[in-house]
């Protein structure tokens, strides 16, 4: 949560920093809450923090000197535009303080005269009661004039410092007396506890001797039991490891035997689109990549794959009889699979007829062939 300030000091760093710093230090020492370091927020827009501090403050002290208002005018002495003035923080601070109806206290050097053509937004400050202040007269002017103009009050602890110190002194004396009483009571209690502790020590020594003997007997018994338990556990672990190793060897041997007798299928590409379509349709049968070895079987699609001939209607008929030849890896026949129907189509051109024939082939059901091929792998 942002800190709230009761007093806001506005000054131009070039000519008013020294007086503002002295005034800030004196006000803080007297217990007032002062916003002095706003200019450290840097250049830029009139920040939300600055607006909040102006809104919360009660008193607005402004250190007037020639450099304070020099940026309000251009080189010819004319008042700058409102847009240009709003780029100056001192102008914005004073304008907002007037708009918020703050208790504005102008502080000027002796002989200072306000410019007659101040910007209209802040012109009324020249009509306010200003306090003339010099370094030599600072203390009496501060005590009898500036403080009298302030609405803000010092912090409660600063205003009632003497009463608070008196109450604190009384509390401290009472605490010391109470602590002295507690010390005497604790001394009596400590003597009684020391006597009881000595009696307890003697009793504990007798019990400790008995416990030590019983503990020694228990330790020997536990050590013997643990040794026997470790021996049993070690023997059980070795037996378990040996059994698992034998099971692993048996499983590996069984897997090797199964692999040696398993029949793998190898597809032989006939170099035609019909062969590639058949391979896609039969892929669920599981064809193994690589050359045919061992008990493997080679599966080859029928050749020639398709025939396209002219028909009496002036078009082209294309037909294909799907057939698979199955042989061993060394070429020995193992059987044939012939599709139950002829795949065919006709069109006005050979390319169109052949494309329609391939579409019919892609739509055909080859589940029976898949099942037969899977059966050969057993």
C-alpha cells in the first residue's frame, strides 16, 4: 500500500533545492509526513504516484524563486502554450494543487516579485499570502509563521513524546520490579528442583544398572537372531536367482526354437500397379522385408498383370485375373491362389479403362486370401 504524505514540497531543482532540502529536514525532525523526492521519478507523463501524493496531501509548500517560473515563458517572454506547459512538472504540480484546493503556502526570498503574466491556470498564486524567508531568519520564520500556516499536524508520537516517555519509563520500572520478583521465586524453585533432581539421579543410576544388564542380554539374543535371519534370507535369494536364471534360459531356448520353425512370407514385386495394389490389400498377412531364407515362402502376383483389347463398341476392354504363385525360397512350388472373379472394365481409351480396372481391383475383398496366407505362416 502506498505511503500517504500530509505535506508536499514543490521546488525547481536548479534554484530551490537547497531551501527545499532544509525545509524538508526541519519538518521531518518535527514529526511531519513530507513528500520531497517526487522529482526522482524522472521525466515523462504526470505519473499516477504524483497525482496520488497531491490528492492525499493537506499542505502544498512551494519554493518560489526566479528559476521556478522561467520555463513558463518562451525566449520572447510570452507564456508558452498549454501543451508545452504540461511538459513541466513544477507547472503541473502547482496547477493540480490549485485544482484540488490544497492549502497552498508560497515561500519566497526577500524582495521577490511575482511575474505579472503568469499562466492563467496558476495566476491566483500571486495573490496569496507569501512568506518571505532568508537563511538568517529561517528559524523564527519557520517556528512562528510557516508552522502556523500548516493544516497538517506532527505525528501523534512526536506531539506526545514527553507523555509517552513517562509512560514507557513507568512500564520499564514495573517490568524490572516484576522480573526481580520472578527471579526470587525461580531461585526458590531451582533449589527445590535441584534437590529433587539429585534424588532422581540416584534412583535413575540404580535403574540404569539393571537396564544395562537386561540390554546386554537382549543385544546378544538379537544379534544371534539377526545372523540366522540373514543366512536364511541369503540362501533364499540365491535359490530365487538360480530359479529365475533357469526360467530365462528355457524361455530363450523356446523362443529360438519357435523362430527356427516359423514360416515368413516375402512379396515379389511384378513391377506393375496391379501388384502394388495387391500388396496393399494383402499387407495384413505380414510380409517380411529382406531376402527369402530358411522356411520362407515367396509370394508373386500373376503375370501379365492386365490385358487391354479393343471391343466391338469402338472402346477398350481391360481385364485382370488376380492370381498368386507361392514357392519356397529356392523356387519349389507350394501352391496357387486364384481370385473368384475377373476384374474388368471398358472405356473409350485404354488409359481410362485401365484406371477403372485398378479402381475395381482396389475395391475388391481379399480377406479370404489374407486368411490363407496367414495360415501358411503357422
